[in-house]
């Protein structure tokens, strides 16, 4: 059961070698390594070698490596992010993963439609480089404060945008790094969406939300009060049993990695308390521990 759908968490790439030995004992089965905008001074070869040793000792996998920035913006930060994509594609095999994740980026302040030609140019090339190495590229579905009309980070936050993206770059190794939280924030029901898109979902982030429907009914979504809160799985509105069922019915063989550091309650000194609760909760939704059938 664990081999078919592992439950893990996200860690910062520059801190992975120090952090993973401290938290793997709680039962995390996989880890995604994340970088914000740039790889920086991280030695990917050395980091991968150390993590391979830890993985062999503790029986976990590196599910994905990712860089989160805007590779389409045309400025210094965008150049660093684009270089980071190329570095991760070059080194992913050292980590034992075939998935590189991140934002698509977008033309700053521009619409999704205006950003699509630059997306096709950049990820047309990156998808070929990844395919040559047997890798898949997975786009996170976070709006990062953007809308259809404008934004600074990502176009892959709406299913209509996904259709346009995958039509503009029709590569089998381009897919989604999906989580229900971002869709619920947009008041989209994630369950029918997952049924439709499961074949394009390469990686799943374990993040949830709580929607304040009473606030929406009184103030709407543009009023003075927040109407939604990011939550760690087990504390939000998502039916993770349904999510895991649909993933399995669709043949998903990846991981669900908890995206922590967002919950307004289980934060600061309670961060790992919340994450370990989410870990055990998602394992429960997965069906608990494997039990062999009787032999007749």
C-alpha cells in the first residue's frame, strides 16, 4: 500500500539534509524538495548523494524536486528561476525522481492569454529537455494572488488555462502538481475536477482549506473579512478519502506530500504537531496499514 501511494511532506531544498533526519522518524514516506526562485548556493550533487544515503537508511523516496518563481518575466529573478528549472532537470535523476515541479510563470501584470506564447516558448524547450531525460514537469495550481486578467507568478490555476497550456505545448510529459486547496479557494469543487484531470496529475500536494460560507453569504468574497483559510489536511473541508479513491481509480502511482507552514492554528511551535496529524490522517484515508488476505 505504501509503495503505491506514499504520504510525505515538503522540505526546503537547502535545508533538506539537516531537516529530514529529524522528522523522518515520525513516519513520513516521501519528501519533495522545494526552492524559492533560485537554487542559490545549494550543491545539488552533494545534496542528492547525502539524501540517497538517508533514503536507503530510512526507506523514503524523493518524490519530486521543484522551483517556484516566474521563469517568464524577463528580469534577473526570472532568469535565475529559468536557470533553476534547467539545473533541476539536469540533476533530477540523482535524487531518484522523475518529476520537476513549479509555477509556469506569466508575463507580469498580463493576462493568461497574453502569457501563453511565452509559456509555449519556454516550456516547449524545457519539456523536450525533460523528455530526453525521462522526466515529467508538473505545474502547481496556485493562483499566487493572480486572476485571469493579470498576475505575476502563474497561469496554471484554472482548468480552462490548463486546456490552453497543454494545447499550446502538446507534450505528454507536461502535467499538474495539483492540490484541492487552491481550487476550493476559487470556489471550484475539486472532486469532479479531479475525475476529469486525473490522467494529467503527476504529483499531489497535501494542503486543504476551510471556507467560511457564513462570511461569504454576508460579505461576499471581496469584502473586508477573509472568507477562506489554508489548512493542514485533517483540519479543512476536503474529503481526502474521496480524493485518494479517485486517484487510485485513475491509476495514480505517485505521492501526496503535505504542504505545511500555512495553517493559522497549527503553526509556529505547533507546525510539526499539525503535520504529523495530517500524515496519520492521510494514511487513515489511504486505508490504514496493509492487511494480507487469507490464503485458502
